[in-house]
C-alpha cells in the first residue's frame, strides 16, 4: 500500500465545541476523510455529519471505535472519559488524538501507560499551542531561556459549566493549567526537576476544584519557570494566555493575544509576528494525518502528554505539604512517582 497517497479515515468522538473545531480542521486537509461522528445526543453528531460529510452518526462510542472504516479517532469528550476512550481506541488498533488533559489525574494517565503503553506510537495528545507560529519562532530564537513566565487568567466560570464540575471537568487548574504547564516546559526545552506551588478556590469559595494557582518550576538546564493560573478576569491586551521568555544577551520575548501575536527583542533588534485563525489546531491536524498516512511520530506523544498531569500533581502535593517536589527521570521518561 502506498501510504504517501492514502487518506486517513477519521472518527470524531464528541461533537460539541471542541469536536467541531477538530472536525473543521480535518475537513480542510486533502488526505483526511471524516467517516464517523459520535456524541451523547444524536442531533449534534448528525448535524456535524451533514455539514462536513461523513459515513455515519451514532451515540455509541463502541461503534465508532471498532469501525473497520476508521483509522484514527479524535477524542473531544468530557475530561473524565479521555483515559477510558484513549485506552479502548488504542486497543482497537486505532491511531488516537486525545484532547488535553490526558486524564483527570496522574493515576488515570498511569492506567493508560499500563494498558495501552505498547501502542504509544499511535497516541497523540492535543496540546495544540505548541504548533502556533509565534511559539515555534520563540523556540528558534531562544533555545536556552533563563526565565519563562506562563500566565493563563480568564473570567470567572459559571458553576453550571461542565468543565467546572469536579467529576466531569475537574476545574480550570486542571483543564487549562495543563496547557500552561505544557507550554512552560515546551518553551524551556529542558526537563523539569523540581516544582513548588500555592493555590486555592478563590472565585468559587468552598468548591473542591481550585481556580487559582501560582507555581515555580526548576529545569535541568537551570532555567526557571513561573506558572500563573487564575479565574478572576481576562486581561485586555494579553487575552487569556500569554508567555514571556528571557535569555542571555538581552533577549526578551512576549507572546500574547491567544498566542496570535509575538514581539521578539534580540538585543537592539525588534521582530514582530501576527498570525490569524487557529493555525496551531490545523498544524496539529496535519501532524495527526501524517502519523496515520506516513508513519510519522506523534507530534505530542503519550509520555509528553502525561507530563503536565505529573506537574499538576506535583504542584498540588507541594501546595498541601508546603514542601517542594522533585521530578525524577528514568532515561527519557519521567518517573510517575513524585518525591518530596
């Protein structure tokens, strides 16, 4: 079979907001074909099938996962189902693109490693911000930053949002904090070795899910990261998330406006970048198609996708114990055990 011309036959599992965004991105790729749509309520699956084309719509995840006409499954369901569907799809022989976070907890991620780890080359985790042009340019200009600041601050969530539900969503520190920590790690281009954090539910007093957290990350290179996660207001210029990097020889980089804008100072030279649309999501979709059709490695693989959960758990332990937490590494993989 000539993999260079083969189409990737795809199934969308979860046809809400994020599933629709994924489906729209894949619909613009020549080598991708949307075959199946699955949602808890049939109307959303059927509407997306009619709008973008596709073989079938269903409310049964098993039907989509085990379809012989599907090569890859995009998992865009509630957070509490990510691990379960990721394992099932991988064991069914499918390529998997699972939205972040990989799991609700480090324990769920460990379950994926134990049950589907042998299929790691087929599993991608959807940390799409990595592929934004502004982020890629920052990595090119500053490969060894000394300081990285990641800030993700947004308006207060409604208590009725599923993401705020402790069972289905886990709150914003999990759901969006994983994004921020992944970007700090990705921009540092070094392995994290120690974390510390403080946090609380400040906008939802008494809620079991934290909505504010501030942490520090020490990297093997000596670089230091600062993590700021909040749910008390979206900045006007920066938007929900912004990242700043600082390095030797007067290098300072600012990435803001949902990573669409970047300003890069290299000594006395100033470079500006402005992108439009969700290019990061499209590049992620292209990478997943290449994974299926060409045997390319996952853009963000299983162990890379697990690391934000590991950092979140370590930060939470530090918050509770008031003791910095060490991150151990075994070769190129982080140890799932966290040491005080």
